[in-house]
C-alpha cells in the first residue's frame, strides 16, 4: 500500500522556494534526499544526530502541531546550530504526518556541521 504523499516547501535563506512532495512517515531529511533537492550540506550526518546541518525553522503554528518537542540529543545538537530559534527542529527528527500537507519550512543560512568544530 502506498503511503499518502503530501506537499512540502523548503524556503532557502536567499528566498528560493523549493516545492516538493514527501510520503507520510518520512523525515524532512528523507524528503530532501529522496527528491535530490539542492540544499548544500544539508543532512551531512545522514540522520545520525551528529551534525545539525538539517536545522529547519518551522512556523509557530506548525511547530505547535508537531507531535513532540526537541529533547535529548536533538536539543543538544540544536544548540550548536547557527541561528537557532524557538521553533527550530532538526529535519532528520521530524516525520511527515498527513496534516502537514502544504507545510512551508525555512532552511537557515549556513548550517553548521557540528562534526567540524
Ligand atoms: Fe545530522 Fe540531522 S542530519 S543531525
């Protein structure tokens, strides 16, 4: 059975919007990788929670709808991300749900690869 696809838009720091699709249950990192999106350096550690390059900023109302909050290793790693906000998450830790259809997320400028510090 095919999982439902939803529409996801990534907004780069230069304002470029990348509209794409992802399947329910995939992470935002999966969406970037599976669609081969040109987000340089994004998801450098491939979801192993050691880089923070998958930093995304959610709109407040979307952030509040997320099923969980960053905790443990994710929040430790987020602290190392540049330009972290109250509605920041790591894209490899947030999974698509049906009610996210049409969601717009920001990809902050110059993500930091924590492994290089
Ligand atoms: Fe490295 Fe998410 S891809 S922490």
